[in-house]
């Protein structure tokens, strides 16, 4: 199934490793280093130019920066899986 991350961005649910809250996770230097490295390597995709609330990591190591909150993304995942 597919999950809409915002704007025109959709990923398959099988590819998702996890959803991460920007406010909570970017406090850690390790997470900031990971995101900086992903940006340098060109693996970061910005879903929109709105204030980012979360990021989604996929199996191919792509990082999607999303304006949607983690609870919203989880809710969408649960709706997709119920079909």
C-alpha cells in the first residue's frame, strides 16, 4: 500500500523503516549528524517548504522531511492497512 507524506509525495508502506519527530529527535547530536550526512549525500527529499514536523526513513536510506506530525502519519498508515 501507499502512504501520502504530504504535497505530492507518496511512498510504499513496505519501504518505511520509521517515522521520527523533528522536535524530539534533533536534540541528539547523532541524529543531527545523520541528517547532515544524508543531506550531503543527496538522500534528503523535502516534501514541502512548510515547517517540518517529522522525517521518514525508508529502506533505500532516503529521508523524507514532512510537514505532517508523526501521529498523523501513523494514523494514515493504520487507515491504509485496514483496507
